[in-house]
C-alpha cells in the first residue's frame, strides 16, 4: 500500500474516525483501472495545476513544490506587504523599528497557514487563494481593515478590492495581478509570533474573540483533515473529482445553502475512513452511496467531539444542549476545536437538491463501474436554467464599480434568508438558489435603458456596446448589476380548480428587501434592489453562458419528488403572483395569443400603489409584451429613486409534466447501518 504524504500509511489495524471501516479490502485491478480512467478525465478537464502556475502562485506546500523566495510573484509580494503592514502599525503605536521587526513583524502568511483547497492540495488552475494573516496582540482588526486596504490600493497590481469587516469571517477580497485573493485576519494573544509556531495547539485560542477563532479555523480544520485520512493522495484525488462534480452540478456554495469546499472535503475524508484501502475511483462511487443513504440529521464526524481545553468555555456543537444545533438538517462537523457545524446554512430545499444529486451520482458511477458510461457523464453540466418553469430574479445595481462590489456582496450574503422565507409559502414546494450571481457592466443612453438594466435585462442594443460608444453623450452613463436567481417548484393546480392561482410572495420579498436595506453601508440614492418573478422563457441570455438558448419554452426539467408520497406531479402554469407588500388591483388584463397558441385565461394583476403615470406605463407595457408573447419587465425609476419592483406575472396556462429524478435505490449494507447507529449513539 502506498505511503501517504502526511507520513502515515494504511495501517490495517488502525481505526479511522468514530467507527470501524465498512471495508478493509485492498484495491482490485478493476478498481485501479477505474481510478486511472478517472485521473485521465480530470487531466482532460485541466483540474491539475501546472508547475508553471504553481510557481507563479508561489505555493509553498512541500507536497507540490519546494518553497521559493520569488517576492515578485503574487504571494511573495503579499507576504512582503503584510509584513510591512505589521511594521507600520507597530511603529505608529510607539515601537522602534527594531522592536517592530522583532516582536510584531513575524507573521504567518501563505508559507504556513494557507487554507482551503491550497492547504488541502486540491487547487486547480485559476483557483482563488485564501490566505490567513496571523499577527501579535498589539495589531487589531481595525488596523487590518483601515490601514492595510490603503497599502493594497497603492499597489498597481491590486484591483477589485473590497473589505467585508462585518462578515461571519471578516475578510478582505481583492485581485492581485488578476489572481483572486481572500485575506483573513487573526490576532493571537502573544507579544510576538515566532516562526516555529504551530496553529494546531488549542491553547492558542484562549482569550481570542470568536471572529479570530473562526479565521484560524480554516487552517486548523484543513490540517486536522489531512491528519485524519488514511491516505492523503487518495483523499486529494477523490476530493478533486467531488469538487468538480459539485461545481458542475451547481451544488458548491456555502453562502447559497449548499456545502462549501471544507464541508465537501470532510465528507470525502469520512468516506476515505470507511474504505481506507480503496483507490480514488472507488471512493468517489462510495461517496455517493454513503451520503445518499446517510441517516440525516446524524452528523458527519471525522473524530469524536472532545472537551474544551482547561479554562476555555467556548461553545462546541452539541444538539443536546443547543436548540439551534438541533435544527441543522445535514450537520458536517469540523474536527478542530471548537467543533462547529460547517453546514448550518443548508435549507430544506438545498438539502433536498443535494440528496437528489447524491442519488444521481450513485446511479451514474454505478454505470461507470460497469463500463456503460464514461467518467465525463458524472460531470455533466447542471440544468438549472431549464429545470423550472418559474424563477425569481434578484438584481442589485449601482452606478459605481467599487460600491457595486460591496452592495452585491451584501445582497448575496443575505439571499439565503429569502430562500428560507419563500420555502414557507404554501404554494411553493421548493426554492432552489443558483450558486453564483451574474455581474455585468453596461452602458446606457436613455432612461428606458437604465430601467431595463436595473431589473436584470440586457436589451439587444446594449449587448455589444462599449464605453466609447456612450462617452460624452448627454444622458449616458454606466450601470453595474449583479443578478441572482432562485428556481421555484410550484405546487400543481388542485383538481377542478379553474382560473389563475395566486402565488403571494409579498411577505418574503418585503422582508428580504428591508433586511438588505438595513445594511449600514446602504445608500438609497446609489443602490438598487429589484426582485421580479419570471418564467423560464423570460430568462436573460447571459445565464446560458454563451450557449444557445433552449428552443422550447417548456423546461425539460428534472424536478423533485414529494418527500412523503413520492408520486409524480403535474404543474399548471396559470399563475397570479404578488411579490410586493402594498398591493392594489389594477385591472383584469387578457392576453392576446400568438399564432398557433391556445387562448390564455385572464390575469388579475396585483400592483403596489404607485403614481398614475407609472401604473399606466406598467399596464401598457404588460399588454404590449403579452400581445407579442414576450416577457414583461417592471417599469422602474432611475437609480436615484430605485425601489423594489413589487411583482411580475406569468401569463401562460399550459400544463407541463415535471419529470422526476430517479431515486435509484442502493441496498445499504449492515456495516453502513452500524455506522449510523454508532454516530447516533
């Protein structure tokens, strides 16, 4: 058995994790061949970073390349810059330069505590870099967010700099020579930071605030994961495949309510513990088998949750004590103290979506194992934008790039709250958030173009327009937008029901917009937030990533089974939607069918109270658009007056079959059942 890169091999007598292994059998020749074909597929997809890229990033992991001293390369330059930051602050506090260098300038940067995929050794080309800056006790978080950004802005290589001090894990985001970098901050209760310091020591957390502990957690957790897996090489190869799968299937985003990178790593590590002698190809198949049968909310644990160090009363994940912990749907617990749930963001809908993807992954990898499908089938692109008939589009906008970076980040960070509120609407079965937003910089010439851009549309005249096309022209300008999407699975029309159904999302939309506007940096005159309800045929072209828009307006979707009955359902798309708070009846508007279409039923449109001019414009726009069978967009005020777009109405009333994902059954072994029982005990 190959020696693992963390210094330990696969000891047949050793127990990994909180239970015994499911299988101790060594890899068979077919499993080895399966793994070779998996590695070939990953290489074809350019998952492995080349030595040239590794040197350019100055990654110092001994497993990848030797440590180098090329300070002109990105991380080398950042290292020098951060050291100088500590020296500058120390001197400003009255220290001599010599004392500042000796006691305050010894910091850990990428060389020791690089976190995330780099620390785990599974980064690929173009991956962003998570870097933790560890400083002595006289350097504060305020220094980090007030002094360091100005130093970074003085560097010509730095662009798109944004500070997020109020985040759960405070962070500075930037691009350094076009490479995305996330800078985290941690201050230790030490007068100096020696080069020999190891962050795995739990006593270092004593007297630290929670935000510093969370910042340190990334490095401590990844180090502990590497220590707890039977074979680091197998773990890394397996994790590369799972990360590619999760991104391809659009289930890779902690902020949107799915698993993030560390959570996926812990799941892979747990499967490696259960099959300590199997190669990566088998681990990937067993990953889907184990997680699709996991007895949620039993936690995924890599080791027993231990007690707090003496004198430290920090909270540890414990559903027996904390009601909030009992509410976690798919708890995956970090192995380093203080043990936390890395998946507290998972919602009812995202849990259901991931379980469906686990079952799909199991079915596909079973076929791969029998030779009936290639590995590429596992990584087929998601079908999010053709899966649903109805969507919510949330667009944040502003006239300034720097403002937009912060504003869009604020909206994105709170989008999960909207998902959870929409989930509770009676007529909604599932609210599926897409894992990323779509950012655009557009140039307008008229107020009408501004309004279209604010709601997330890009009119044909604007698509190819450059700044030079509008520069110096009266009434021209720039709008920066970030659009996010939530797919809605709506309950079918009840038997015997006639006329449009009502989908009232005014409360969740109102609560969400109030929440984002409570952000301390919100400015009414420069930031806009618009939520609109659209059907799949109204989705903007840019969500298809340059691919041809599907010709049919009826989604060929793989939706989800009801958790109780498991029966297929049929949805009716005749829908009346209210997405604003204050509403008033405008009129009964009948659509005009296009050639070859059946006549559509009347729609009763609920609108917020607006001026007569705006209401007339909305009604006219609605009639004109539907007469041409086009989507309609809200007429909204300019940036200085932007308010919530309170409703969008879908007028079609055809039925469509909701094709359900095949819940392939995989008989659980008695060993796996014992794993669940042991965890619950």
